């Protein structure tokens, strides 16, 4: 039996106003102010006694799928995410756009990192929206280190506004694979009878380093073998 508490009616992913389709067995959903629901649960729990038992220790590796090796000429993103997981600086805020990072980073790292706060902005599939969130976060808390994962597809939607944020000190990790990858991966499952040529998921290659420099940002390109990745991180630490 599952219980789902929400204060958002018709939230992203619901069908006919609920998440019943996502549970294998019976599920109860409560749409109400979260704080009031939790307070009611706490007060009710105080009236009862409970017995507990120790939970088994979770295995170090929680994944059950093989992570594919990168194609020739592309960086191994599993290694990139693992390195960043151990590198994040104190007081860091990391934001993922609607790109492969929002699911791949969490799959690779598996567990939260107490050094930083992580947000994924995939809800509603508002590609490019995380850029504005990163700017707002930096303006609200200038002392925070703000990092943004974004795909080359998302970049198309805000790239012309880079220059306005050139002095904020935001670090943008741009994932360039010349593809709307979420589209390429999702549509075969959503529209299995549609020919892939109709997906329009391919992007022309661009020199994002030159775009960044033309907008007065510093630019670094990570080598496919990651041989310069640590040096780039050292440069970022200095900023």
C-alpha cells in the first residue's frame, strides 16, 4: 500500500488528478496543504505505540542496469559525474536542466551529497528554464557557488542571453551530444509506431566555446579522455 501527499492539483505526471497509475498495489492520495497533513499525522501518531525493526543495510551499488561505454570521441559521463560528486565545494547549489544530466547524475552518484544542494528542473519539461533559476539563485544568494547542467538542446533556448549573466560567476556545464537526447530516448517508447526520422531530434554542431567567449564568459573544453578535467576544476575553484 502506498500513500502520496501533495498540495498540487493536476501536477505533472498525474492522470485524471492522481498518481494511482504509478502504484502496483492500492494507493491513497491526499491533496491538501502538506504542513497541515503532516501535523495531523504527527498528532495522530502520538496517540499510538509502534514497534520497529532494523532495516537491512543498503548495498553500496544500488543500480541494476549496465552503464554503456561512451561512443568514440565522447567523454565518459559516468566518470564525470562521479568526479564531480566528490569535488563539489561547500555552499554549492547544483541545478539540472531538462537534459540527460537530471537522470544520469542521480543514477551514477546514487546518494545525496551533504556538501551541496541539488535541484532537477525536469517537471513540465520546460527546457532551458534552469538557466533563469540559476541566475535567480545567484542574485538571491551571491555567496553561493551556483552550477548548472544543461544540454545543447536546452542551450538553444537561452544562449542569446549569456552576456547578461557574464559577471555573476555561474558555472555552466554544457553537455554537447548534438541531440535532443530525451526526445531520442523517449519517443520510441511513447510513439513506437512512428519512424525515428520524424522525431527531429538531431542538432547541428556548434562551437559553444566561441559562443561563450563572445558573450564574455570563460570557456573550457573537456577532453574526451578527461585528461584535462581536473585542471579545469582547479581553474573553477580559483574563480
